[in-house]
C-alpha cells in the first residue's frame, strides 16, 4: 500500500508470524536483565541520528534542519511511563510496517530456535538478529511510537501495540522530525520510570553513545567515544579524563595504548595501564577491566574472555564493528571473532610494552614493579603467550646492581657463547642468596646467576624451559655441568682431599641422616660452605618446595633431596675425624650441618629440635 493512501486512515495490521512468536516469548519471559531494553532503544535512536548525519551531507531539503541531534529520555513516575525520543531519520508509514511489524533480517530463525529450545530465555541476544526493538515489551504493556521521517513533506504517524497479535497505525499531524517511543510500563516494571534508575542504566550501557542523551535537561552521557577519534586530535586531558572515567580512578594512567587495526579484524582499542596495582594492596582479584563495543555501542562491560586473564589489570575499551551487537556472554567466550580480537590485542600490547622498555627503562621498571606479577602469571600459565612475554621479564642478578633489573636478553648478550645455560636461583632477598652456598661455584667461575625472589618466578622459568637457545637451569638442581676450574684450583682441591676418607664419610652421613636425604655425595661446586641441599627432581626447585610446604608442611619429605658436602671445608674434614673419636657427638654435628643446609635453601627446619641440638653443641664448645 502506498503511503499516500494511508493518510487519514486508521489501520490495524497483524504482526508477521515470527514476530508474534517472538513477542510471546518476550512478553512472558522472566528474564532478569530486562534493563537491556533501554540499551536497544537508545542504540536504535543513535542509529537513526547516525543515518541522519549521513543523509544531511547530500539532502538539502531535510525536515527541521534546525533541530539538534540528540536523544531525550523522559521518565514519568506518576504515569508510570518512559519515553525515548530522538531527532533522527524517523520512519515513513511503509518503514513503520516493515521495521516494527516484520523481521526483515535473515538469521532470525537461529535466534528463534535458540529462544524456543533454551530454558533460560537469554533475551540479551535479542539485538543480534535485528529485533532489539521488541525487547521494549519486556517492560511495557503498551508501546506507542510517534514518528516522522526526515524527508521533506513527510507525514507523521502513530504506531501502537500491546504486543499481542497486531498493531495500529494512525496518521498524526504536527510532529517534528524523528521518533518518540513511549512505554506504558508493566506493573512490575515501575522502576523504569525512576530518573535515578534510568540515569544509572544509561551510564552503564550507553555512556559513549556519540550523541547527547538528555534526562530532565541534564546530559547524562558525560564522556564521548574518544577512542573512535583520530589520535592526533585528542588532547592529553581528554585521555586523562576518559581514563579516570573508565577505570573509576583518581590517579593517572602509567601507559596508554591507542591503536586501530583492519586485519584480521577491525579493531579500535584504547587501553590503559593504571597508575596503581590494587591487587598488590590486597583488594582481591581484579575483574577484567576492558569493555567491548561495536560502533560505540556497548556490547559487554568488563568483557570476560576478551583478553587473557593475566591482562585483567588493563582498563579501557575495544571497539570492533565485526562483532555482532548483543553477542551473549556465553557466545563471547568461544566466539572465533573474540579469539581473533584477543590475539591481536594481546600481541599488540606485548609489543607496545617492549617498545616502552626500550624507550624509557626507568618508567618500564616502574611498570614492572607494579604489574610485573601479572606478566609472570601469564608466563607461568599461558602457553600461547609465554614466549612473547619472556623478553619483557625483569630480574636482579649477580651482575646487576642492587635494585636494578636485567632482562633475559641482557643475560644472553653478556654470557660467553659456549655457555649453554641460563642459571637462576631463588631466595627471599639478594643478601640471603649471596650469603647462601649455591652461588659459590658460579662466583668462582664468573658465571652470571639470575636472582628470583617470588615463588612464581621458578614456575615461570621452569615453564619457559629455554630462552634464545639456552636452557634455563636452577642453580640448586643436581647434575650441574659447570666448566672445569683452572689447573691451580684443581691442584688445591687435590691437596685438601688428602687424608679424608670421603667414601666412608658420605656413607656414614647417609646412614646418620637416614630417610631425610636420598643421597650424600661430594660437591663439585661448593667453595666456602660445608654442605648444601640439592634437588634430585629436575622440575622441583627449592622455592617451589617452599610453596608446597606452605600448603602442606609434610611436603619436605617428598622432595627427593641430596646432601652435597664440601670435602675441602674444615668442618667436613673435622667431622670425618670426629666420627672416629666420638660418634655420638659427630652425629649431632651431622644433623646440624643438614639443618643448616636446609635453612640455607629456605626450607623448613624443626626449630625446637634444632635449638635443643644447638645447646648441646654449644655446651661442649664452651666447656672444651
Ligand atoms: P536493528 O536495530 O538491529 O535493525 P531493531 O529491532 O532494534 O533492529 O529495529 C528495527 C528497525 O526499526 C531498525 O532497523 C530501524 O530501521 C527501525 N527503527 C527502530 N527504532 C528507530 C528509531 N528510533 N528511529 C528510526 N528507525 C527506527
Ligand atoms: Mg536495534
């Protein structure tokens, strides 16, 4: 029917069968996230304004050219109504019938299938198939649409429906350009006539809609979609304000990454590393902080699965026009598109960090101090990215100044070409590591050792396994193959060994310590300490054992440990003599040596037994 024929005629039209079916579900569903209807209606209003903006470029005879481009929301808690008004393109009669009476979009079948079959009527999906408008019937018992097309000389219309079976279209005079949608709220949906509630919902879902949203004379979407603007045109203050808004923060961001990509997916992303890591201050595990948009319309706030979990400290937005609007939480997680987004963004962000590290070491170190723990988490747990994270890791080492960091690249560059391994040792502090026995063999050979201070470090380095062709090896592992010492040191070794019955001593020690150690053997690497604990299990470093012991204090006995003794050390030489003269006291000394070695490895010792033993040893030393 032509539009002219409809003028001055009331007509009642049936909804298309699929629409009836859909409305039946929408009206009767007990869907809990009903507030998303407002996102749908605002998104439609914004679309209409966007179309108008485009059309205005060529259409010189547009209706009401002086009207501002804006969306107005009018809640009325007396009448229990809510009106959403826009000054967009509006609709002709035919457009009304077509857009609000049928389902033009293909693919809606799949949506029906989903709705009909699932018990949980996930209406969040509703916009995905071009039927977002009908979500109004989740909260409204009657919907009244007043609309007038922007075409010059157009007629205005009223569209009314209670969502059951049919709708009525009536010509209306005196309308200005655009569309006004009035919802007569259901009795159980009165909350949507409250101004405060509406304001909250608008700010939650539609804050970055690029047209002003007015609520009782107040513009409630405060922040613009600045991520879609050209980088060069955005002022620092605007970025700063946006960061504060999106991160709910009061400080300034540490880093900002604003980038666009076209392939393999269209992405416009604006990401911030916050000024502080709140997890560090015991605020509990952070929620993801990056929201997903499609053409400035919020798809999912703080989108789970958009980025790897270890990037949960990032704040910001990702806008991709390739993402279907209203993709559901469930679909998000395993969508191939989201996987692509994740890959591109993560790769880009890691590259960005690498650039920052090169550009300004001090600032990168500040980042590392605050957020390094997240990169470690990624390197330890995420096998997709751990190779990319590796160059970003920072450590102290035996060749770094205290408090300064080195990278694995620094280590590899410095190491002699024939050195096959990268060595690391874990301890609570630089002082404790350097006082312990494990460094001795490295120090005397001038081999750099990375110091790690957190248990996660060992998981990171164990998982990484190698870097640039060099194996990552914990300095407390058994079977370290260190280069031979020079001749002089070797001679000295020979001399001190004279007179020591090493085979019998190690056998005696093993017998004395029993199950506490799997093996007692001569150390090839100790220089200044009498003994040390070595891990026979290649994957379990002492620091990992410390973690396990913290969970289960009996874990120590499962570690598979060896005691290595230094046959050049006075205490060991003396012990061999003592066991032949006074075996009982020698046994005490052996146990003390073992406990000391455990303590040097940072492992748990029984303090009561140790103190007791110490007194007995002291008593003898003092009285002799
Ligand atoms: P979608 O927005 O995905 O197309 P909707 O069900 O939300 O699906 O809307 C259907 C159609 O109705 C829109 O495509 C548009 O043509 C029309 N429409 C809805 N709201 C408005 C509005 N405020 N102004 C102009 N046209 C509108
Ligand atoms: Mg829509």
